[in-house]
């Protein structure tokens, strides 16, 4: 469910995870440092004890060994050193030249590495090494036996006897394992405490954030008088105060803009309404003058025809302004009727004498019916075809076909019908598609996003055009009130194409007229 995603990625979860990670890192770091220090201390103490005891035992037994020692003396020295540990855990290897003896018979003494032997041969100091074999660790100590002839170090004479001692560190390993268990046990309470602190912190942080989110949603829904309660003097309080100032400025600006827009709409509607009466009188007068223009002198006849043409354009502009005013005021009403769409398009072209100027690809009679407003559909088709004839290039083509929502690519009604096969009305919402194509130069890319804007001119130098500049805007509004869409594009082979998609309503979904 999508509702769960914000919870997993929200600020609360991030705070909890952050606190838990910090606590885990702190616990792990502290535990690792404590473990290392404790382990070093345990091993160091054990190592120092073993080396000290070994030296004491060697110093006690070495004077009784002759130089060079015999095999029996070497064996006796190994046994004597091993007896220094009452528990009997010491294993001793004594080497002199080619002689060697161990405290345990037939002991291979594999723990003594070549590196340790070389260190004992080259250094008079006691050396040690920890060797892991299988699942246990042993401390291996090596030293050379020397004789003290006097109190000075220069009188210490090497005897050539090398002593190697192996001590299992089972007890030290148990201590280390106990330390690991203790660190692990301490981590769980630390994590639990971190989660608790995170919950408390998240609660304090998220309360004003939730309030800000709710207030923002209210602003987005149009309730511009929404304000936040400012508490405290921290950063969140500053944010709430800034939000209130922004909301107040936005409310003031929107109120001013709405007032200006309402006044502009009322002005356009009032002007259009006031112009209709004098324009009607002017049209009647120009009609009379047009009839008598043939009896007038040429200059006067030209002036009469010019005035007549401009009066017609002005009347059309006033009508378009009145229509736009109704859209802006939300007073546009649909008078729906179930009609044959193809026949409606034919009537539109015939009424304007465009039948011979436009190629059509329409379905057979009664093959495509829908509930639309016939007058508004006539306006849509007339505006698009008239625009194609004026600004595009011939031939101009009009196509009408049906498609289902989600189906792409059509070449007329019949090809779509064959593609559908026996599906009937399955496949989503039924749409009636009207395409008006021309063979002109197309629409510049910079103009395409603005073609349905009111009074938009692609060429700023063109101050006057044959139309009112509102035709495509009225087309878009008429399509919108039907619940459809209209778009403009350029064809790959050249020319522009305007595509209108209207939902094919049923009686149950419409219920008659609508606004």
C-alpha cells in the first residue's frame, strides 16, 4: 500500500534509525576499545607472569648444567622447567646444537615457528609469539641460557642452550569470550535507549512539522486564511512565523488578483454587451449600403465595402468576447443531445461551403454516435477547419474515428475497427477523435505551447488578422466543458494537426445537460 511508504521514509523513521545507528556505533566503538584494552591487559599479565616464572626457573637450574651439556642434562633441564607450573600445562623444548629434549616424550613441538627460532638465535632477549592452532591459542616463549660471571652485562656468556616454552591460553581465552559476551549484552540496552530517545525527539520535532504540513495542505486547497500557532523561539517557531507571514502576503495578493480578474471580466462582458446594440444597427446599415454599393462611385463603394467588412469582424469579436465571458463566469452550459457525429461534421462543412475544400475520412452513417452539445461541436470543428484553411496549406483533411482509452495509433475509423476485432466496447473509456490536418509549413516550436492562448500572435508585427484571435481559445474551452482534450502538433511529413478527443457519454453518465 502506498500509504505505508511515507511512514517508512518519513522523518520519524529517519530519526529513529539515526539515533539507533549512533548508539550502535557508540556502543560498538566503546565495546571494541574496552575489549581491546581488557584483552591486552589479560594477555599482557599472563605473558609477564609466564616469562618471569620461566626466567626464575632457568636461572635456578642453569648453574647445574655442564658445558657442553649431555643428553641426560638437556632432558633433565626440560623436565625441571616444566615442573615450575604445578598444573602441568607447560610443555618445554630444550635445544643445544644437535641435541634436543622435550618435557613430554615424543612431542613434535610444532608451535615453534622458524621465525621464533631465528629471533632466539639472533637476540639474547626473551622473545614470545602467540600461535593459533585449530580452535586454541598458545603462548610460545623462547630464550637463550646465559651464565653470569659477574654483575656486569659484558660478563654474561651465552651457553648455546635454547629453551622454548609453550603455554596454552585456555583461561585467557575464556576471559576474552566473557568480555565479548559482556559487550554484546551492553549493546542491546544501548540500542533500546537510543530508540526511546529517538521516539521522544521525533515526537517533539514532528508535532510542529505535522502542523506545518496540514497548514500547507489547507493553503493548497484554497483556505488562504490558515495560520500556525507560534510557540517558543526556536528554529521551528521561526519557520511557523515565516509561514504565517507568507500565507498573509499570499492571501492579500490572491485577493487583489481575484478582484482585478473579476473587474476585468466584468468590464469585458459589459463592453461586449453594450456594443451589441450599436453593432446590430451598424450591421443593418452596412447591409443596406452593400446592396446599393454598385450604384455608388468607385471610391465610395470601396469605403462602404471596407466599413461593412470591418463591422462584420467587430461583430464576430464581440460575440467571441461574450462567449469567453460566459466561460470565465462559469455560465457555459452544455445542452447535450445524442447525434451522429459524422453527420454533424458534414453539416458544419456544408454550412460554410467548405465541402469542396476539405477532404474527409468519416465513418458510415450512425456508426459513431455520442451525446454532445451540437452547437459547441459545430464551433470546435468550424474554428479548427477555418484556422487550417487560413493559416495552413491545402489539402486540408478531417478525420473522425473512435478509440478506447490507452489505445495508440489510428489510420481512420475502419482500420481501428479492424484492429479491435470482436472486443466490442472493452478496453476503457470510449472516445471520439477528431483530427484536422493541413499541408502547410506547420507551427513553429516556440508557438506550439501558446496556440490556445487568447489573442496570442506568433508574429508581433501582425497587429491585425482575419480572425478575432479568440477562435482557438474558444475551441479549447468548448472541448474542456465536454470533458475532452485538444492538442496541436506538427506532422512528420509536414503540416499541422489538431486532435480533439471527446468522451462518448451514455445516457446514464450524463443525465441531460450539464455545465
